[in-house]
C-alpha cells in the first residue's frame, strides 16, 4: 500500500491490475521452469497496456527485465513490458527524477541493499568493485528529514533469504540472517529497511526468535514518512 | 549420500566453528578490497584478463601446439593426459624410471583432482605436501577446505596437537611462530632428501614454453632447486599467449587471493636445473568438453585465486568441506557439475544468487549466472527432489491462472490460522518466527478503495 | 594417443575467435617511484640499506661478517661453479644476489638464475640480500616484464622474506625460504 500511496502522492496515476498473479521468479531461480512460459505470458498480457510497471520488489523486477526474454516470444507487447518494468527506487530517481520528498522519519536506519537491486539493477555501487560510490536508495533517503543512516560493517552482504534457499538450506540461511541482524543492531539501527520484502520477512523471522530485535520497514513506507 | 545442505548444517550446529570461520574469511575479503583500492585501473585489468583468457580458449589448440614445441626446444618433456588415471600413470612411470622413493609436492589443486597422492602412495612412494596448510590437512588425513588457504578450518590448538603427535613439538604450545618453525625444520629435511619435486602451475606461456608458479613460502622453489627431477602438473586451461600477459595476471592474482600486492615468490621456469630434468603433464579431464559449452566455458578462465570463496556468505558460514568437491565455493559449484552432474547436483543450489562472487572474480566469470543455468540443467536432468519439483510444477500452474492464484491465497490464509500446521509445513519455522499473514491482502484493500472512490 | 584426442576435441568445441586485447601500458605510475618502492618494501617486511656502490656494500658487509657465517655471493661465479650439489648450500646463513629490475607497486625484485650453477642458495639461506640499482626501479609489473629476460632458464620475482599465514591466519615471517630479506639500494 505504501508504494501505491507514494506514487500517487508524487502525481502518478497508478493502477493495480487485479488479474496479476506472480512474476514467476521462484520458477526461474529453482530451475524448475514448468509452465513458466504461460505464467510469463499472463504477466505480459496483464501489464502491456501500461506506460510503466513498477514493483516494490527488485528481485521480481529483475526476473522480468533480465530473464523473461528467454521465456516469452519477442513481440511489441513483451518488449514493452520487459523494458518498462522498474523497481520502485530506480523509477523515482531515473524516470520521475524526483528531487525532494515531503517526509520525515526521525530514526536511525539500517539500509539493507537487497542483492537483486544492488548487483542486478545497479541500484548502488557494490563494495566488490573499484567504482565511484553511488546509491539510488540513499539518494532518496537523503530527501527524508531527520533520517540518520547508520554505517554497517558489511555494507552489502546477502541476508540469506535466497528464495527456496531459505527453506532448503535453512541452517546457512539463518546463520547469514543472524549475521546481518547483528551488524544492524550493533551499529545502532532501530529499524532495518530494504527494497525487497522477502529480505525483510526473513530478517524479521530471525529477530522473532532472538533477543536482539528491531523493526523492519519497506523503503516505500520510509519515503512516505510513515511512523515506525 | 549427504549433500551440501546437510554438511553445512553440521558445520554450523556441531563444529561451533561457523562464526569464527566466517570472520576469518571476511577479513581476507576486506584485505582484497584494500588492495583493489590502490589500483585505479582495477576494473580495466579485470576486463583485459577476461579477454586474454577468452582469446586463448578460442585458439587453445594452436597455443598448446606452440607451447609443446617450445618446451621441446628448452629440453623439457611434455606429456598429455586425458584422464586423472592417465596423469597418475605418467607421474608414476617417471618416478619408477628414476627409482624414486620420496616426493615433495607444492600446492596443486590439479593433483587433488586426480588423487595423485593416493596413487603414488599406493605404489609405495612417500609423498610430502610442503605447503604448510596442505601439510596440515595431509597429516589430518582430510582434503583441503579452500584452494588457497587449505587449513583455514583448523585452529592453532588443533595444529598444536597435530604437530605434537607428528613432530614431537611441545604439548600445549600453540604459538603460530613456534609451530611454523617446527614445520620449517621438518620440511627442510624432506626437501633435502627428496628424489622428485612435483608442483602445480599457475600460468603456462605458449610463446616461450615456460611455466610460472606463485607461492608465499618458497616451497615450489625449494622443491625444484633440490631434487633432480621436477614434474609440473597443469590443466590445459592454464595457458596464456605471451610473457607480457603475465603483467596483467600477476597484478590481479595475489590482490584477489589475499590482498597482497604480489606473492613472495613468482617463479618462472623454462629449463630444468643443471643436472636435472623437467617434465610438464597437461590434463584434460573434461576441460575440452567444457570448452564446447557456451554458457559455462568462461569457467575455464579461472586463475584459482579463491576470491569467490572468501566473499561467498554460504562458503564462509557453511565451510569448504560442505561442498564435497575438490574445488569448493562458487567456482567449484559450476566446475563440479560439469565434471559430474549427479555427484554435485546440490552445489548450484548452495547459493542465494547474491552475485558477490561474480563481482570479485578477477577474470570476470559470470559465476552466479552459471549457477542459475546449472539449476535449470539439473532440473531437466531429473535431479531435483520430487517434493520440490511437484511444488514448483503446482506453483507454475497456479500463477498462470488468476482464478487458481486467488484460490491458493485463500488456502494459505486458512493454513496460517492453524499455527501447528503453518509452522511445520516447511523448515522455515525452525529458527525463525512465522511471517504474520496480513488481515487483508493488497488486492482486497485495493478493490475496496476503488469501490469507495466510485461512490 | 592423448594428444591427438585432446587437440581434436578442442578443434570441435572451441568458440569463434575472440580477439587478443592490445597490451598498452596503462599500469599505475607514481609521482615518486623510489618513495613508493620503499613503502612497498616496508609492507612486505623487507629491510632496506642504501649504499653508493656495490663495492661499498661488499666492504661494509665483509667487515661485519662473522666467523660462523656461511655467505654466498652470486657475483663470485668461478667459486660457485666449484660447488657440486645444490644441497651443499644447506648451511648458508646469507645469500647475496644482484637484482635485474625492481617494482615500486609491490616491492618485488627480479633475479635471473640463467647463468647460475645452482638455484638453491636464495631459498636455502637464512637471510637474503638483493642488490638493486635505483635506476632499475620501475612503477609496475607491465614495465617490469618489458625488462626481464623472457627466456631465463629460471627467474624469480622475490617480494620479501618467505612467509605464511596458514596457522589461524597469523602472519609468520620465515616459512620455508629465507627468514629475512634486505634490499641493498645503490643510489650513485
């Protein structure tokens, strides 16, 4: 709801096509692509009439932009959908090109750059490369009043969700999750935010079973200045 | 047959080493980052290295023939081996011809791939691994857990015990300097008494017939300066065209591996030592097949730096032995299935597709994309477990139909109301609390809002 | 025969030609090459002494040379040719070599063994000395490779004393090779 509200507040006409199901990312990531062509075709049908398709999940947008070309026939509709599917932050910085936000969030925020957004969509520079530092999420967060971004020890380490990995490799997944939580908490964050809901769900789950526990919020909610 | 997940789980829950192992390897990753920051042209170097390797692969036959001709004119014996058995036999034949009894070996993952030590020991020879980390795992009778830091999973207490048992070092003295001194003395005798020195190869130069070996300890240099016979074992993919290309690789290798600007010894061999002889054994073992795979052939560019292992959170938390493969980590998870898809089917799934490995690879191998492609191949080959396959099939059918999708959501809402069922449907709930199902789905809220606006 | 099969497999499987990238010298250069070289030496735990000439160094060294030292001078070729086996150098305390080129970005110095009777002294001795003329220091490895003997029978870039961190990641100087490296810089 925050994504919808945020976009509308910025003057965008937003429609949620109710026929939509799922982008099919789990099928792609598990290698079990049975019926993916049909699911992808349904996605294209559902969304081809719109100028832009925006998702509050970088991994879903990545599935469409980087992988759909393997599973859908090349035509005007599919080309349009593939090239016009955006993750929320990059839509705000690159398409809407917003320069300010009317939002206040007076908290210490730990930003979790989800891996799909970071390394597939180049939402930010990654620590592995020798490149000039930039971050679209940070660019947006800097427009929010009174928000303090904490510095993490491992700026862009994976949270350990990984889709079915979270269940099939439960031990490693949780070990990774605990490591991330500790990084945020020990550096003073009172809330962990991310561009990906699945990362947040996983970290929330970890914290639900341990003493070290702080809030989690999607970046869209923070950009609207919603309360903690 | 255990798989990666089971072994990693044991490492995390039983060995107690996981946080320590993770911290140690992250430290190595950090050192790599610091070294990278001193080289403004780092990304350019990576691209150049990638192109050199890709070019060499596209003309590998010509370069191998050129390499052989140059080795011959240098007085070096070159042997071709298609399988590990072929390689082991070639080495054994040389050893027998020389009446050799004792062999010293510097680090060579290729010889691990061939299980050369077992083959030689089976024939009555004594083989001493001379890289300190390799010597430690050799005495512990286990394989290395990392291709550059073979004993990264062992503590100094464990090594102290080990050396007390094998070298009569002081019981309870676990000081690394003391223990290294113990090993130095013992291995020195091995170097001086050996009949043959076996090494690996970091780079082979087609234009000159030379090979390059990089170490920090100097064990490859001792192992080749002293024994009268040097046998170098290499994969055919180690070839690069010319000496000048070494500038690129020697600037990338150590920085990527440990964060050092260069290894202590970067040794170039063109001829045997005076009074000695030199052999090079080149191995195929599936490399020519991999060359024919457009989606995977980039893996042949690997310069065995280990950076992908140091950055991979699955490797750091789960340990190198969890992979059950000669080469572990991200690169091992694509090489392994290419050699034996059945044995290594769990490896491409031991990954969250975070992409950190691809970003650190000095030769720009698209590691995480290869692992994703492997998942598809493994699923098509029928190796994905039945439950997962059926679940995904059901999922695929459901999301292609809005009606079925709606039904599925209702079903999940019902299940979420029965905590016992919800928690135990998957292993999610073992160490995590269950996600709280929203009271209303987004779709419901949206439809309600639309209705309100119409009024 | 393995060779024929391997070559045939490659010819069948190899990808279309990928062009070889041009090797331009784009490697890092330093405003003060000597200063960077000295910094690199410190980080690799190498020691540094400066002399105005090789003779000066040899005189100074010989004066301090103790009776229980066994010293190898690479430059004494005739004497070295009389030694039978590389193992005969097992009791060396010092080995002294002439470097060909030194590299500022990593502190490495290249030793060419092509004309040496034996390869063992530099790695069997307890302490290594490498003499290098200041004018033979280059900025980076691309330049260094342009200056060394491409066909050396055996040549080594030596960057510091031997070391290992295999025991719980603790750095120990003096693994199997030398325990110390001293660079003798000639700055005439």
